[in-house]
């Protein structure tokens, strides 16, 4: 499941015009996926996996909060929990933030209030803080989960009816 | 106070849906009852068979946390049916069973921070079930061969809900102890279906919110809050 979530992140980055996505609390860790001119690297903990992607123009980095950048020529991605975190490169492009909505409890993920009903949110929808985005069922309690940030839904990361772990990203929002 | 205000209907789509609509402006403890429901809510994807003769009600609660509300309601139902001398048990997390057939189910919908709609269905005076439910459902009438006074049972249930909800708020650990005793699952080998995936292991413990701590093959312990138990050994 963890690998699938990472694959989705990489795909999302490939298809977007942003360079980097960082998620805090991704299965209990901080994960950053960075798109370089010729490659994409994923770093999670100490395990590094390199995935080649097509050439892409360098666009502004995406980091949820202002951080100090430390980057060596050969290592552009690092585990922020263990090392000083990088800062967005200086660029004229407007900055974009991607923030995930994570599961606050273990349970089963439902996109709508009932099977025939319209999903709470779809890709492209603008979500404001406090809006119900999904239901997580735990102990036969259907818990409405509200957005804690505002933004546009860019990705739905979990299939309807599937179990989720605590902290697992459910949606990716562009803020 | 539970049952201070009661809305009664001959028919509703779903008592939970009606209660959800009026929850914000209603006092805690407001009850919605229907003689029958056309779209009674069960586990997502399933409707609850709700003909006349059963008890179909929803209670509006405003708890600080909804995490143990369904468990609390299942204990109230257990005590109610036990008082009718029915040999009931709780099947994790909150179905009330006679042998391997369901006589009652609870489904809670938590809206926002502190609005919880507790839906309770009890198969009371139901003389027969559709073929697809015959092997999995039973009623008090079928078990005892007689009809029960429905209003009297509703009154017992509301009193029990009041009692158990109060216990949950004041002494949660005591309520959980009762529930653990009636659910009787610790130490058992189980098979549980979680969204189509079958998980098997031994129940080592139950946490403070009723989640199962299941030891899988290899010794890893998995916390489970969702799914349907298909076998208890």
C-alpha cells in the first residue's frame, strides 16, 4: 500500500508543473518527492529510490512552509526529519503548496454519505476549511472528516471502501 | 435526557436521515421513531430490513467524542433484550446476536465535532424474513414464539440508553468492561473481512476505544477498527 501511495505521488508530480511535493505525516514520516531536470527521486527515511521521468522544465519548488535550503550538487532530496530542510529555489514563478488531508483515525474510507450519493468532493473542486471531504468508518461510527485547510483537490489517493491507516494521505490539495 | 422529546412517524426513509436533519436545533437526547423505514441504514452498501413490528429509532447525542457511542448503544440493547429473557450476545463491535443470527444492529453517524446520530434497529415482532436474510437474521418473536409489547420494550431501551450513556460519560472504563464481558472475544481466533480482504489472527486485547488488537501469523499485532468478523473460534 505504501508503495502504491508513493507511485501515485510520483505520477502526480510528473503530470503537474511543480517541482517538489512534501508531505508530513505520510504513514508517520515526512516524504518529499522532487522533480529534477532529468530525474525524480523519492526519499523516505534512509531508503532512496530513483525513478527516471521525462525531461521537464525547472519550475518553482513546492514546500509547505518556509525552510532553510541545504543542497549539494549530487543530492537535492533529503529526509527533513534528520537534516536541515531545504528552501524553495528563488524564482519568478508563483509558488504553489500541496497539502495532503490525512486520515485522523484507522477505518474504512467512504467518499459519499451512502453508496448512491454524490461524493463529497471531486478532483478540481475547491475545498474550504471545515468542509466534509469523506467518511471514515471505525467501530461502526461513520465519522465525517472535515478539511483543515482550503485549496483545490488535485488527487484522491484512496479508493472508495478501502481501509486506511492512521495518518495515511487521503486527498492532495493545492493551496 | 434521552427520550424527553420523541418524534414518532408511521413511515420514514431512514430515522437517521431525519434525525440528522433536525440535529443542530434539537436538544441532546431527542429520539426519532418510525413504525417502518423504506431505506433503513445498515453498513454502507446495505439497507436494513425495517418492516412494521420492529423497533427503528435514532437518538441525537452531543458527546465530546463519538468513538464509543455505538458500543454504548449495543450494551443498552443487550440489557434490554436480556430483560426479555432472550439469550443474546454482542458480536464485535456492536451487533446483538442470538446464536449466529442478528437480532439488532447499531449504526452511528457523527456530524462535525459533537453531533452523533445513533441509529438502532431491533427485530422485535417480525414473523418472518426474506429468503436472503433467513440464515443471518432473527427476531424476538421468532425466538420466543410470541409478540412483545413494543412500547414497553421501547421504554426499557430508552431507559437503558440513558443509563449507559451516563456511564460512558462518567465511567467509560466501567462501560467498556461490561461491553468486553458481553462481546467475549479476547483470546479467540478470528477471521475478519476488511473490505474484501480476509484477516486472520488471535485477539490479544481490546483497546480503550474497543478496537481489536489482533496477533497475526508471525507475531505482528494489528489494530482493527473496521470489518466484519466471519468466524470466531
